[in-house]
């Protein structure tokens, strides 16, 4: 650009000087002839002008070409900027994704921790519930069922780990799903009569023993059973209508149970 400008300035100043010299010097004929003579000794002005015009034309072409290149470069620049913005957007999105993933991991860790705590609590419950064993005895005296099915209440508690057996109702309630073993012994003084007792699960008779005696001495009914129980299942002893039991207070009549293993 500077080259072009200086060339133009030089060209204009040369033309100006030439015009000036023709104006000042072209007054008289003799002077004109002198001037022409003088002029003829000068280099060919029209040739120089042509040369200069060519130079200007070349320079303007170069200028046009430079401007074109500049435009291409500007277009390239815009494209590069767009790619940069796009890359920055991608980086931002990746960072956001990363942050979201970290948040997910943190949330999952929290849930895992909570779950582990729940498992610990459950294990404690299961361990506590796993310790189940009881034995209870009928108190001193006679027990008559009368005309109903009597739930026998073995009110003398010898053992009751886990408190699954109620010495008030005589009912055992399974604290966990599992396999349990129950056994019982009852006694009566039987004289020309029979005696019986039932083992009951959830109100259904699952075992009943009978004995008939004539001598009036102590007669025992005794047995046991392994039971698979769900949480909350109930097991107890029942004396059917019209029967009696007698215990001397020496723990002859007992009801026992314990958890073999949870399921
Ligand atoms: C046993 O006793 C019951 C009543 O207590 C009686 O109904 C039954 O017939 C007796 N059985 C025998 C074999 O004596
Ligand atoms: C059982 O009772 C009879 C009489 O009823 C008695 O003679 C006997 O000694 C008693 N047996 C026992 C083992 O107590
Ligand atoms: C019966 O069990 C009780 C505990 O409830 C005990 O104190 C008592 O000594 C036992 N009786 C006999 C005769 O073993």
C-alpha cells in the first residue's frame, strides 16, 4: 500500500512539474521553440506516463489481490473463531457431564452407605431375633378345661431368651422366619380315665396325644416337633374340653421351644 501511494504521489508531482514548466515557459514563439528543443532533449514523457499507468494498473491489481487474500484470511479467521467457540462449548459440556457424573457417584455412595447401615441394623435385628429359647412350667395345682378348649398357660418361666414366649397367654410368637423345635410334657393323676393334650399352630391342632390309665398314678404325655414358622406364627399348648391336668409344682409339666436356624 505504501509503495502504491508513494508511486502515485511521485507520478502526480512529476505531472505537476511538467505542466508548470510548460505554463511558465510557453510565452513566446522563440521561447516555445527553445522549450520544445529543450523538451526534446527530455526523456519521452508519454512513454513514462504509460509506464507509470502500467505500474499503477499492476499495483491496483496487486492491491485487489491483497484485498482478496485479506478477505479469505478474514473468512478463515471467522471459521477458526467458530471452531474455537464450538470447542469451548464442548469443553463446557464435558465439564458439566463430568460434574453430573460426580454428583451421581456421590449420590450412589450415599445410598450405598445408607444401605450398609440398613443391613447392619437388620443384621443386629436378626442376630437379636436369632437368640430364641424358652422353657416354662405349669404352676402347682389342677387345671380343668371345662367345656372349652383351654390355652394352657405355663406361667412359671425357667428360660425366655428373646421374650418370644408370653407367660401371660402361654403363646409363643415367632420373631423371625425360621425352623424351630418345640417340645412338651404334661402330667396328671389318672384313675380309670383318659388324658390328652394338643400342640397348636396358629389355632390349628398339629399334634394330639392320648393316654388312659386306671391306677391313679402320675401319667405323662410327652413329645416334640420341628416346625417351620413364618414371622408372627403362633404356637401353644391346648387342653381340649372335658380334660384336666395336675402338677405338683415340681416342673413336671413344661413347654419348651427354640429356634434352630432362621430362614
Ligand atoms: C380313654 O378315656 C376316654 C375318656 O377319658 C374314653 O372315652 C376312652 O374310651 C378311653 N379309652 C380306653 C381304651 O379305655
Ligand atoms: C400306682 O398306684 C397304685 C395303687 O393305685 C400303687 O399301688 C402303686 O404303688 C403306684 N405305683 C407307683 C409307681 O407309684
Ligand atoms: C421349678 O422351676 C423353678 C423356676 O421357675 C425353680 O425355682 C424350682 O426350683 C423348680 N422346681 C423344681 C422342683 O425343680
